[in-house]
């Protein structure tokens, strides 16, 4: 994983904002880096941190996730269950982008990742047509997963 690079970007962005590089900020980011692809709720991130650093509270984890998101190092995913999940972005040419799109099963709630991104062309098209410079995009697909499709048949 490119964790070191992402950590460098975090240090840089904190410095830009005049914020300190603290242990909890590095920790929250590293938990997300180590669990990339698992879409963690704040409570789950907290649970991981608790194992090694019981002195860090849930409120701190919440605040840190929010900050990481503002700095665009972390993406949040809002699902129908009202639970916000977080995942680390994907480092591309020194900037963080989303790493994949999400296919969400309406029956079992499973999140499947879809890596192919065919939207760059659309972004170029939007920019040409409107002059709007697209930085990133977000896309969710709702449906039924393979397992759920197999049931009741
Ligand atoms: Zn994801
Ligand atoms: Zn399903
Ligand atoms: Zn995309």
C-alpha cells in the first residue's frame, strides 16, 4: 500500500492549514489504509484504534475522520441504513481520487466494488460543453447482488 505517500500528503495538508501532525490523525489514516476496501464506520475505526491506544476517544475519531474528509484524503459513503462509512482515496498524480465505485445490494446491503472507471471521457465532455472543471465524481449503483438473485428462484 502507498501508505507512506499518503502519510506525506497528510503531513503536507495539515501544515497548509496550520494544523499539527498528531498521533491520532496518523492513526486514523493508517487504520483506513490497512483496511482499504472494507468501508468502515467511525465506530469500527475506533474499535481498531482502541486495541493499541485506549486513550483515544470516539469523539476524537469522529472529528479526525471529518478533517481527513475535508482534506480529501478520505471518502465517505452514505448508505440507505443511515450509517456513514469511510474509505481511503486512491493516490493519483499527487492527489487523492476515489478508488472505485460502489454497487449496493438493496436486499442484503452488501457493497461490491467496481474498479473500472469509464467516466473520464464524460468528465472531458462536461468540461468542453460547460467549461466546468471536474475534479472528481461519485457514483452509486443500487440493485441485487448475485447471491440475492440466486435466492427465491
Ligand atoms: Zn469503496
Ligand atoms: Zn445481496
Ligand atoms: Zn469514477
